[in-house]
C-alpha cells in the first residue's frame, strides 16, 4: 500500500525528516507519535503534496506508483486523503458544493461517471446518518464559523464521502474535548476496512484509546526511533517523550 | 463649410469646450488613475429618435421592469405589472414637460468645479431617466428592475440620464439596476443618480453592470440619508471598456446607516474605477464598505475609498475593506483608502490589500481532488461573491451570484444577443 523509504525532507533550509522509513499494508492502522517538532505534520503534508517541501533523498511508493511525482489532486484521486490538523476556512464556498465538485473531479480522473446532485444528496444523507453529523454544516461555507470539533468532524465527513484508500489523520485529536474525540474516532472506526489503511499522526495517546492501531511508531528528530504494538503508546503515556530523547541521544552523540 | 463637417459631431473635448467645460485630466487628483485622452478625441452622436430592441434580450429580467434603450424610454420593453401602490413612477422627460421647475430644482445640488465636468454636462443635456417616489410609510418588497440598455446601431452615441429616487419617512424599496450591452456598441453613457432617504427610510439597491466591451460608463451617485435611514447598495462592475463610478453618500441625519459593497471584475482591457466619497455628518452614523476586485490580462481596477467624519458627527462608526487579487503581470490595481476624522468617540477601520489567492486554501481544495484550474476558479468566485451578502435578500443574491458565476465561467457581456 504505502512504502516510505529513507525519506529526507528539507523546509526553508532546515532538515525536518532525516531518513524516515515506514511500510503500511492494506487494512492496517499505523499510529505515528512524537514530540512537537519531530516532523509529524511535515510527513502528512509531504504525502498529500503540499508545496514548499524539498525531498533531498529517499522515496515514497503508493500502490506501486511514485507518489512524490503526482500533483496533490492526482494523489487525492488515487485515493490519498489528508485530514488537516487545521482545516482551512474558505468563505463563499458552500460545503456541499465543494465536496460534490471534489468527488466528481476525482471520479473524472478515474474515468468514472459524474454523480448528479440527487445522487450526491442521497450519498451525503447516508454518510451523515452514520456519522451523527448535523446537516446544517452542509449548507455553510467550508469550515467558516465551525467550532474546532465541527471542523474535525467535517474532515471525517469528507473522508467518508470520498472513501480514500489511504487516510492520513494529522493530529485530528488536537483541540477536541473528550466527547468530540469519541465522535471523530467512531467515524474513523466505521471507515476501517480490509482495503483501507490509516496513518494516525498524534501527539497524545488518548486518541489511540478509541482508534486501536495495529502498529505504533515513535517519530523523533525526523526518524522513526521505535516501532511496536499498541503497548508502545501506553509506555509513552507513562514515561513521556523525554524517555524517547534518552533513547535517541546515544545514536545522535555517536554519529 | 461642407455638408460633411456640418453633420459630423464634435469630438468629446470640443463638445465640453462648447459648454465652457474641460474634460478631467490625470493631473487632477480625483482623476489621477483614469486617463480620458483617447475618449476626448472620439465623436459621439446624439440619441436616435427611436430604438428597436427585441423583447427577448431582457427576457431574464422580471417585472415590474422599466427599460431605457439608447437613452430613450422603451415602453414596449417595460412591464409595470405588479407595481405596488404608494410607489410613484415617472420619467424625467415627463417631469421636464409637466413640472420643469421641479426638474430644474434637482440640479441645484450638483457639484461644480473641474472634477465634476461630466455631471455638469449631464445637467445641461440629461433628457431622460427614472423618477421614483415612495410615499411615507409605504414598504415595497417586490424588487423593481431598472434596465438601461446600450444597443449597437450604426453610430457611436452619448446618452445623458438622470434618475432620482426619493423615499419618504419610513418607506422602503428594493431596486435592481441593470446595465446591459446588446451587440458590440461603443456608446458613452453619462448618468447621475440622486437618492434621498427620509427619516427611517430603507433603500436596497443592486446594480449589475454588464455592458458591452466597448462601452464607456460615467456614473455619479449622490445620496443623502436622513435620521436612521438605511441604504444598502451593491455594485457589480463586470463589463464595459471604461467604467467610472463616483458614489457619494452623505449620512446627514443622526443614526443613518450605509452598507455599500462592490465587485470590480477587471479583465481583458477593461478599466474599472470606483471612487467612494462617504461623509458622516450626523451623530452615531455608520458605514460599512466592502469592495473586492480582481485584475487580470491587461485590465486595471482603481478603487478610492474616501471617508470623512465631519465635526459634530460624534459616535460615528466607519469600516472599509478593499481586497484585491492581481492575477496577471500585465494587469494593474490601484487602491487608496482615505479616512479623515474631525469628530470625537469615533470608531474607524480601513484596510486595503492587493494579493494573490490564498495558498493554504488552494492546497486544501487540491488535496480533495480539485485540479488547479478548478480550485483557482472556485476561490476566485468565492472571493468576489463575498460582497453580495450586503443585500440581505437571498433570492436576489442567488440571481446576482449566478450572473457573476456566468461571467467568470467565460461568458462574455454580449450574452444577451
């Protein structure tokens, strides 16, 4: 599904990712945890195709394709979805209109027929009822005036409608109270399937109480320094990230 | 003198000189960004006696509707069904014939001096226009459509229109003014609009300017608002070769409010110049002004937002926002907010920016699958749609948004033909 190999990324002359390697199989949920500044958000952005990142070494292969060679919209149409940490407010663009245009753009890319407004409305109603989202969000401008929780739920709603193959959740838990967190996690769990993989990027362990990962990675200083099962997240919760620093310090010092 | 020179009209510069007027030049501060030199050498004929226009060109404009085509009232195109009681509709030509003193009195407030030469020219020549009076306390909810057509014929012509809208105390009215170009004409339309709002009166007015690519429009709007009067206004400048609009509003009475928004869509070789002159004179008066502009190709958008809070206009509140997108190297945007305050306890904010589309928003749309061109179009449309909300009328906003979208989608201003 996704293979990141020895990825080095530079932003504004600073090295952020320094040899990150990672492999995600279909249907798996991988969690990426790490302290602030470890490069977590950079990973999400680089996978989705944000400009301003310079790949100096390494590769990203997604379903056999060179992901880094594709435009952001091509990645989306190929099934890559980034749930933004900070969903962008777009005044004047209606949420439903935007999502239908996005879905149809993806379908066009894949050679599938367009969905008309009736068909789309039906699809939306079905997704909404499953996700327990109020349909008033549909008629507002994209993310404008949404609370923090509503913005994150809107991301999950888009995820549900666009049905990607690889979903990257970039700190989707940040700024959420426990009820909002549960709703978001529930939405993600409903989307889990043998064909769909998730990369859950988070600072805190608590999201992983609700979205059970298959694999947990610790990202520190631009590299995966530790990988393990769900128990690794609990260990981090107990010991904090200073424990990680201790683990990478010898390697750094010895280099 | 040959027969030819006897019938050929004078150049615009000569026509002005014949009345003791000078065309404004870029040496005048108020005309600095709008050069009339090419216009000065052009020759415009007077309106023809009659104009033939097919009704279908305005089929999308509902009744009640009043139409002027090439400077002449067009009864066959107008439809006064559903005109509410309490709204009196006259033509300037009628008033000049039946009550010449009344018509003459309207010119008393006209500006003088070299900056207002077009207005003086209009004062001398205006022979048609819409004269609307709403009785005190009458609330008119059905929008009235005022249509001014520029129609291609064998000559280039100059038209002088003067409209007047007066609302009595507590009256309300919703108006939509359409400037529509039929065919590839190059006429000059010189318009003065006077607005007088009585105590607590409410006027909502949208102006949709989609004139022909060769048209020249010079318009001056001067409004005076009584105490607690409320003027909502939207100007969509989507067409024409040169369009200059001076919007002068005096918030005379205490508590008067102005919400005026606008869109300048400058593409091709269009030159769109909007100049606001808002004067707060009453206490606790408020204005909120939101203009959005884009310039692409070799077009130019000019915006001047002048706000004066006069001595004694204490407690006034003024907010001006002018944001612009500059989309091509050959295009130009000049924006200038000017705030002058002579009163106390005033809140005033103004901002003007010229920038590009928001990269974060563009990426967000692309990350959901929208190709770059589609994402750009979606953001541009949204950017320009923002001012429409000023009308507080969903049906009207939807109609105008559709006109804006159609224009952005590449439809020319000649669609009506």
